[in-house]
């Protein structure tokens, strides 16, 4: 939270009381206490509201002197109006589930009464994937299997197209990630050792770097970016993590996982020290700078059902990692597991099965329960379900779970919902008939709903 204020002074005297009155025209800050009188002056202090909505907004503060608290009589000439520009800088929705920890959490408080349709962008051919966004821009991949794929930058203000970069014919293409003024897309032209990891200029779409890696008919999640590194999970026979320096286009390291049972579909997680990769049968932990395998935390509950793991490890920032136990497509069901990096071991398995991509916030892992109309809040230390959010009717989750300070967003098979985490019973407080497989919250306070060949933006704050 930030604080600011001003002093107001006056001349002359009055037999009537002199009371300071303040009117605030913005929703992101409030008066801190009451105006403090000191002789012929008043001191006023303001502070931003906790977890204010993002973006730059200009509002007014009107100050005046009155003869009473209800301000029925205003002293002539005492009214002054100031314009205040307040810039709340939310972090970018940069990659899979927003960040390198893949938490899907945005530290902002929203009021459903403020929600309004912003814009819709339709795609003539192909399909959209996971999105990324920075202030003023939304990045979308247009994928055509074994055909031309493009990356588009859209205006966050109205959805108009800012630029398009053709990737040529690609067998598979990831959704775009964003970091440090660059857009990152992983693609595969053919089963080979020369598939491209793209680095594009986010202002122009121009190609800045193109690194190569091995893949054999692999699909990809969004690449994970941390510092100067972009990490890609691929390999000709899978089970390989690549670290590329996106500033100079060189390969920093390449390492095999210990499990060897996952070929495609996932992205890694990363923090200051480590890179986390589920290799099938184990959650591997690599030294982020050198690629050395530091720990391999065995998953004895691994059940091989195919080569894909369409997910990402999730980090809680307290030395724990969460992930699905077995190979899975995005909407397949399997158990979730928790691992302790400190002890170097798996610490729990859920009893229930889960689908889509979970989110981590408020010291809980929120995940969509398979076969039931529930989002479970899972205890990160034990794997037990602490409480659940119930879908209305018979709907079930179809999208990733996204969380703001007070609201949980998820798409079902017919609608997109907002559950209020601050109310008893966690009711649905907003819904829209648009639904999708991929949700994101932009730093411009847009809820982005992507499905098949359409992106819809809902404004979450005025």
C-alpha cells in the first residue's frame, strides 16, 4: 500500500465552526483517518486500498470548508479540486498459469458489480491456445496443425490487431509466453533435431532469436521464462529440459530427466535456485544455473497411460511442489501429489482425481474435482480437502483455475463463473454465457476467455 497527502490552509476567521470536507472520485484509495486541524490549516492523508485493481487511472479529490459536518453550508471560495493519477502496476500474465511458479494468482481485489464486456476477437481459421498479456497487449497463437501458424498481438483496449508474425508451416505450436519485452513460442516443424524456439519483439513481432531443439511429434505447453532463460521441455524421445539464453540465442544447458516416461505437453517451473520437471515416476529438481540434477523425488504412484503430461509443476514458495501423478491429457483425470524439496520426497497423494490446471493462492491448491461439480481447496501440507466450491447445476470445470484476491474464476462446459472466496459458502457471484479452455487476467484488469477460435475480454474494474 502507498500513502500520500496534502496540507490545506485558509485565511480569515468565522464565528461558525470550520469543518473540512473531502470527496474522493476514485475507487483505488481512501482517506486515512479524518482531516487533522492545526490552527488555520488541515492535514489530509490518503492510502491506496489493499490489493487495488491494476492500471493507471486519473480521478479527482475535492476539498472544501463547511460550517457543519453535513456540509449544508460551504464557505465561499474554499472549494478546491485536484486531479490525481494513480498507477497500480500488476505483474504480467506472462506464461502458463501466469508465472514461473504457475500459481494462476493475481493480487488484486475485484467487485463483480464493475464487470463489463470489453471486446471479442474472432479467428477465421485454426485455434487459439493459452494466452499471455502485458500492459496494453494480449498475445495469441493461431495454430493450424501441420499448417501455417501465426502469433498475434492484440490491443488490450479494444482487441484490434497490432501485429501478426507468421511462423510458417508447423506441426505443433505452443501458446505464447511474455517477458522482458519479448514473446516466446515453441513449435515443431517435423520430427527432427532442428525445431525452433522463437523469440519475438513484443512491439513489432520481429524475430529476435531462434534456438533449436529436438522433438518427435510433440505438443507443447507455453515455455517458462525466468531471467535471461527460456526453458523448453522436449527431446527427440522426450525427457529433456533445455535452457536457452534468450538474450544471445545460445543453449545454456540440456539435461535428461530421471523418469524417462514423459515426452510432451508440459512446461517446467522455476525459481531463483531450481528448475522443476516431472519426468514420469519422479519430480526432478535441477540447479537453475548449471542444470545439475539436485534431487529426484520418486512418485511411487505413477501409472503410465501415455507419453503426454499436459500440465506444469506448481510451486508454493515454501519448498513444496505440486503436480499430477500420471501421464494425462488436459481434461484427463488423475491424482495430485505434493513434494517437499527440503526432505526430497513425495509427502502426499490426493484421494480424489482432478482435471485441468490448478491454481495456488491463500495457502491452498485449488483444483477441479473429476466427475463432480466441485473445485476443491487442498491443504498444501497434507493433501486433504479443506473445503469445496460447488458449481451451479450440473456444470463441471473445463478451463484452468484462476484466482484473484477475493474471487475464483473458472469456465465450465456452458458458462464462466466467479466464486466469492470471502463469503460463507463461496457462492457464484457472477457468470457469463461465454466459456473456454483457457483463462487469464491481464495487468489491464481484463478477464480473458479463450476457446477454439475466439478470445473474449471482460473488464473487471472501471
